[in-house]
């Protein structure tokens, strides 16, 4: 019997090059705010006229910043520092510059063996989030205004989607055995397809 696949939630993210890191960090903080099962001090940050939650945890903030920076560098390299192209309203979300970031949450399960020795724990994924990022570039002031409005709507829509999901889907969350420390390990992967992460868990 194959293990049950963890639920996968996909966010389609739109950003210009200048807001990319902040938008990625904001969405990651919003996800972790609802999946960090330890007492935390509520904090918020404002981005594109939207107030979003954030977590005051040095280790998590460092990891989020590192992964967001790595994603920006990867997309910079992919675009050759030229986020050009576009038609229609003067900006584009399909100019060929795309990136992906994945977040997984795990529970530790005792490894079953037939012998008394060699016992241990396995990290079993119980939830995953995929952020598909498309870059846009405005060619003039009017296009920049329209692009900003599109980014605002996209960010607000993704934040609301996260809230709707975490309020709706709760049955798959493993038992929480402690609130002294975060009970569930996690990881954040940039471009999981090329990393081989998706193949290892049967996603791609």
C-alpha cells in the first residue's frame, strides 16, 4: 500500500523585479504564521498597501531571507538582468522569466524494523506549498501603475487563499505533542524540479 500523498497547495505569484524578494518573504511568512505551532508574538508588515502577518523568529527569518535571495539571483541569471518583453497593457507575466519555490512540513515517525537495533525516525511530509513566480516589467509610467495594481491584487488574493486553506483543511495536521518548540520540521527549496526534490517525493 503506497503512502498517502500530502496535500499540495499552489500559489501563482506575480511580481516585478524590484518587489520580488519582499513578496516572496511576505507570502512565506504568511504560510509559516499559520503553521508554526508555538506561542509567538503577533507581528505584521505592510507591503503594497496590504498588512500581512510575520513571525519574530531569527532562525526562520534567516532561512526565508536566504531562500528568497537565492530565488532572486536565480531569476536574475535566467533573465540576464533583462526583464524585457511584454505586450498588451505594457507589462507581462509570461515573458519567460519564471521561478519556483516549495515549502514542506514534516512529522517525525518512528521507523518500523524487524529487529531491536537500528530503530530511528523518518521525516514524513504532511503538507507542501508550491509558489510559481512570474516576473513582470513595466515599460512606462502607465504600465507601472497597472502592474502595481495587478501585483496588489495578486498578493491579496494569495494571502486570502492561504487563510482560506488553513481554516478549511485541518484534518491532515499531525498530532501536536509539544508547544515548547516547533513540533514539525520544515524546509524551503528553490527550483525543486532541478534540485530533484520533486522526484524524490513523486511530485514531478
